[in-house]
C-alpha cells in the first residue's frame, strides 16, 4: 500500500528534423526500421534512467526536509509515461488533460492494484532536444535541472 503517490512525468522531445537527419545519414548502412528501433529503444532506456535519477534527487531533497522517501513503483511510472506521450501526441502541457482527466483519475483508471491514496501530486517538466545530441548530457544533470525548476516553481 502507498499512502501517497507522486507521479513524475518527464517529457523529452527530440526534434523530428534531427531524427530524420540521423536516419538518412545512417540509412546507407542500416535499414531505416533498424535505426528507428534503435532510437526508440535507447530513448526509453534514457527516459527510465532520468526517472530513476529524479526519484533519487527527490528523495535527497525530502531527506533534507525530514520527509520519508518516495518508493519507485513501475506501474505508476507507466501511468506517467502514458501521460507524457499523450501530451506530446495531442500538443498540450498540463496536469489535467484536454478531456479533464486529473493525475488522480489517471492512476485510478489503470489496472494498477488499488492504492490507498491520501493525495496525488504530479510534477511535469519539458525539455526539447534540438540537433539530436542532447543525450550526451548526463541523466543526473537533467534530473537536477528538473528538480531546480520544481523547487523554484510557485
């Protein structure tokens, strides 16, 4: 059981131009399908790494303020990633989707075993990588940038 849930949604968008440039550059040697699969797999691994770094930094911040640590829950991460994809596909950036669905409702609508929630919080962050080389930046520094934004937000 989880008394409270934090859903961290991180949306990292790569510019389509850079992806197509990468595909066209490499396509002479490898099929486009292989390159697209490689990009998708590496993007998912990178997002997962950033998520774990964020949770680590959130818990460090919570410890500084004498708060109990949050526990990573893969199903809640799936809910958060689905919201990130939805924001990217439908072109919005908000806690409540265009249909009026809240973070709490997104969690309740999943097949995740019922959580006992005293409340739900969600932090969203957006970063667009232009040029396709943003992946060189360490996950921990990206996570730190997101954390600083959240800490300094009203």
